[in-house]
C-alpha cells in the first residue's frame, strides 16, 4: 500500500496535475523495449568526446553521420548537444540503435525518459529584508544569472518587471530571447528546448515555471495575494538577479532529452545557477544523462545546480536528483498559516488550515455529517442525501477537491472538514477546492470522528481567521518531501538542505482569463528555487567560489533548530532525521560568511568516480579530459570531501579525512566540538585548526567506533568553532549494509 501511495502523493503536490494525471507511472516503467513493432522512439545517444575540436556545425555533421541513411535524416535529430554532453537525441528504432552501436565513437544509447515536475512571506521568514543585511550587501543578487529549466514563463507578469535591475554584466550573457514582447533586464533570455517546439516562444501554460522562476528571482510586487489571503509584497529570493528561461516541459512531461538540451543551452549562454524542479527515480550516475549534464555544468563549468528532492515522502529512499555535484533540496513549512478554527459541539477547539475562506459562511454551529459505513467511515465518495445543509467530515486524498468536495457539494453539503492521512501528520498543504473546507492534522481527526460518531446531532462552529503568522513549530519538514538514504550514493547524506516549500505564494497565470495572478503551491518544486536564489546571493558576493564551496557554505551554516530553539521536527512532530532535512534549514545571511568551506575540485570527483564506476564510468561522466583510473588515487564515497560525514565502523575503527579551506578572517583559530550519542566513540584529529592565511587548507580525520554492540544508525554533529564562526557538519554513524 505504501508503495502504491508514494507516486500518487507526488503527483498532486507537484502542482502540475495536467502533466501527471495522464500517465503517472511513466517515469517508473522506462526502459521497456517494444519488441513487437520496433517503432522509433527517442534515444539520447552518447558519443565519445571527439579528439578534434569541432564547432557546433561540425558536431552536428558528425552526429548526423551516426544516423541511418534516409531522406528524412534531418528531422530525426531532435537535439544536438555541444556543451555539457557529447552526443545527440534522435528518434530511432531498436534495430537502428544496434547498427549505430557498431560505429566508432559510440558510447551508449539512453532511452529517453519522461521526468515529472516535482512568496510574499518567504523572504521575511528567511531573514531577508529590504535595505538591510544580505539583500543590501549582495545588491539583491545583482549581476547573477539564474537559468530555470521548467515549463516556461509568463513574460508580462509584474514579477518579471525589470524595475531597479541593471543590465547583465557586459560580455557575460550570450543567450537569446524568443518572446514576442522581447526580454528586459530581469528576464534576459527565453527559449524552448521541447523537441518540435524550439521555434515557439516558451510561454508557460501550466504556471509551474512561472511560479518557480518568480520564487527564485521575481522582482518586488506590492499587494500580491491569492484570493485575498497571504497578502503582502511578493519577491523572489534574489529579486534583482537575472532570469534565463529554458522550457523543457510540455503536455507530455519533461523529457530527459529536453532537460539535457536545457543544461546545454544554459551553460553555453553563461548562466551562474541552474534551478530544476523536476526529476525521476535515480539511476547510476554514469548511465543518467541528466546527472552527466549536471556534472559538466557544475564541476567543469562552475554552474551551481539546485534540484528538488522529490515529493514521494515520507517514505524512505524516495529521492531524485542525488548526484554529489548537485544540491538536493527538501521542503519545509513556514510560520504562516491560513487559519480556521473548528469548535466542536462538545466544546473542543481544533486549529485548522483553510485556503477556501468564504466571507458568508454561517457564524454559529452547523451540523456535521460523517459517512456511516462501518469501514472507511469518512471516505465521502458515497455520501447520502443526509449531507444536505451539513459539513461533511472527510479523509484527505489527492482528489479531495475534484473528487470528494465535488460530491459533497453536489449532494447539498455546505462544507468539509478534511482530516489528514496518517502519513501526512501535521503538514497542512494547500487545498483550494472553491468550497468551504477546513483541514486538520491526522491526530486531531480522531476526536472529531469519535465525537461525530457519538451523537446524532453533532455540530461545529467553523471560524475563518485569514492569514496568521508566528505559527509553531516552524520550520518543520513537510510530509511529502522525499527521504534518503539515496541508494545511488549511500555514504553521502541526501537530501543536502531544506527550504520553504509549503504554501508558497508566487506568480501564476490564470489559464481561463489569461490574467496575471499569484497562487499558493506546495512541493519540493517550490523549495529548490529558494535555494537557487540563495546560491545567487552567495555567488554575487563571492563570484570566484566553486559550486562545491557555495554548497558547503549553505549547508554548514544552516539551522538545525527551529524558531523556538527546538530541533527541527518532521510531519509527525518527532525530530527530523538528516535523511529528511539534510544538513538543516537554509539560513541565507549566514551562508555568505561560512568561515570555512569543504571544497571539491574535478580531481576529487574523478577519484570518486573511478572508485565507484571505473574507467567506463569516468569516460561517460567526465568530458574535459581522458582518464586512466589505474593512475588515480581512488576515493571511497565516505572519503569524498563533502560537508557531511557518514561513518560505517562495522567491527573496526572507521576513519575518514576532510579538508577545510579558510574563507574567513586571515588569522583564525577553530576548535572542534563533537556531539554524538554515547553508543559511539568519535575522535577528531587534530582538535585545533589554526589558519594564518586566506584560502589556506587544513586537513583533519574523523574516526568512529561502536562503544558496545553496533546499532542501526545514529546521528550527531561535528562543529568547528571560532570566535566568529560555527561550521557544522551532520554526522551519521551506521551499521546498515549498503
Ligand atoms: C490591495 O488590493 C486590495 C484588493 O485589490 C485593495 O482593496 C487595497 O486597497 C490594495 N492595497 C494597497 C496598499 O494597494
Ligand atoms: C442534541 O439533541 C439533544 C436532544 O434533541 C439535545 O438534548 C442536545 O443538547 C443536543 N446536543 C447538541 C450538541 O446540540
Ligand atoms: C462509531 O460508532 C459505532 C457504533 O457505536 C462503532 O461500532 C464504531 O466503531 C464507531 N466508529 C468510530 C470511528 O469511532
Ligand atoms: C481578468 O481578466 C478579465 C478579462 O481580461 C477582466 O475582466 C478581469 O477584471 C480580470 N480579473 C482580475 C482579477 O484581474
Ligand atoms: C580505482 O578503481 C578502479 C575500479 O573502480 C580500478 O580499475 C582502478 O585500477 C583503481 N585505481 C587504483 C589506482 O587502484
Ligand atoms: C580510531 O582511530 C583514530 C585514528 O587512528 C584514533 O585516534 C582513535 O583513538 C581510534 N579510536 C578508537 C576508539 O580506537
Ligand atoms: C596574523 O598573525 C600574524 C602572526 O601572528 C601577524 O603578523 C599578522 O599581522 C596577522 N594578520 C592579521 C590580518 O591580523
Ligand atoms: C592556535 O591558536 C591559538 C589561539 O591563537 C593558540 O592558543 C594555540 O596555541 C594555537 N595552536 C596551535 C596548535 O598552533
């Protein structure tokens, strides 16, 4: 049952129901060859990096030489990659691929997969204030270009006005703009990479791309709200950064071949950050064209890549986009609630969340209704006429609005109390049903059900309270946010970080009226662009930092405590595991001044890739040079200089080493502090790191041994503390077998 649930939950929360309802399982049943008919299908063909340096035209001619001889040859070639991937995408039969594989230079044929797409108050919540602190210091992200790979853009939306945004730095931007209305200093580029639509303007007909783009870098828009709720000045995380739009999704979803083309174009055009709120189930990095493209973008070209973790939580090992060279972003709630109160006839008061707050709802007690089948007692798919004039108590599901609300409404009901599913716990996500609804946590549903069941004339008074701030606990991990451990990189804690992703107000397009508007959406899709914005702010202050250094800065300065000073909680109000929240909740103001960073360069990654996949894997992933793993000092995953630490002592004393780079004051002295449960001995050598130069590097080792019998897994932290900085790394010590 759990396995069945996971994909469905994601499709609702990914905010793109039209994409996903068509064939929700499409991303999970790829690679099925069609033996019967051998119809052409799309393949991403990976070739060896040509030894001669070829320009784009030269590459295209070479790529075409792999295609079967025929008169419609040119129409077969869907994408010709040049920057982040060696190869092309084309429609081919299996037979044709087999023939092609015999040609010299051929590496692999990846069948194209379809990947599902996975704010006024956010800036405030993240501590970003106009004219102060980080926004002031970074010029609101000035000069940084964020490339968004998504469903396109709504060009005339006020969020993409360029008021106050200077032109991009001279010579930096090399892209183009395919919009009838043209581009401006905010929206500097826009193109479609959807095969067959590349000549069309990348207009967003879904809203998802408009929402994520404005979350990353939307300009200030005063008085924004959704249905009068959550009113305030809307702004992205880096309001004066530039946006470059790459449409890679359409009605059929987001094909990998288009996503790789998006990376290719974005890197060529000169973006600094790539924001990607989509992804499928992970495969080996050396066989995943998107991971390969991301490697080249991030490690070889220095572009920061921020990806959504996926919406298949709270179940274990459900992450997407987990390569060590991308930032994997989990979603949290904020301290804002669109509140309602349910006061039961027996006097009990329950806090609820409501996106549908009607001004004319009856003020006094209204009768309650519950379906009276002995099982599935509040399923609400089979309500009787007794619901007329009553508020129905219904269990949440992903079709709550189009299904249950419509049924209750049609039968004459006047509203709904929606009870969360067990796995949703206390996470309250938006449900806009255009029908009065009040949603309550799973645990608060039981008293309501027991009460309604206990009397024939149950009533409740539902008061709608509008937007309430300061709600606790916040931030907390959202139930839908996908969880680690990541099977593809078990010894690296994934996700990396968390950021706001529940009830996020951002730009949208009303498809019926074509009006610009703002809507509230939830999903890790909404969290990733917040982190893209933060990366842009860090980059604008530290243009020379590598993607790994920026990632380390964001992770080691994040908060592991919530606004009340308690450890960040998950949807069940337990302490959130690192496998749910990553290192912690992003703290942008601290991220620009981390003190020390755990940096990684291409040689570190090559040593890791050689150790993991050998020569064939290195050849597939690394483009810029030819590698002989026999001559490389291989690194295990645990030894990769990542800002988090995973130790697997088994019966031995497991030791890993790390190297930190001083990016703080010239003369700094750091002392180590370790907190772990007493089931492990954790030792760090040396315990003091003294720096006398900027960019000086110092190494240390961390060793773990079980004190008694091994336990499944424990979490702790290692901090390097100076008088100005705290550099925190999550530590997991585990005995689980990989
Ligand atoms: C904000 O919008 C509302 C509704 O459109 C309007 O009544 C109100 O006057 C506006 N406030 C400001 C400050 O513009
Ligand atoms: C329910 O009805 C009974 C009898 O009509 C009445 O005594 C009782 O007060 C009612 N309870 C509520 C909660 O309205
Ligand atoms: C509702 O009441 C009936 C009969 O009193 C009982 O059998 C059933 O378990 C109750 N259901 C719930 C959910 O409390
Ligand atoms: C939406 O557009 C229609 C037609 O263009 C217009 O009449 C209406 O006032 C607009 N609504 C809002 C809320 O802006
Ligand atoms: C590194 O590992 C690969 C296999 O993953 C192996 O082929 C290679 O020889 C190793 N390199 C060294 C120096 O041991
Ligand atoms: C584990 O190894 C490290 C480094 O060799 C050493 O400093 C530490 O004392 C050892 N710990 C235990 C418990 O043996
Ligand atoms: C750092 O310390 C050295 C030696 O203690 C001293 O000479 C130097 O002036 C210091 N530099 C700064 C920037 O404080
Ligand atoms: C490191 O610096 C601190 C403070 O300046 C000093 O007390 C300590 O002796 C130094 N330790 C080492 C190992 O150099």
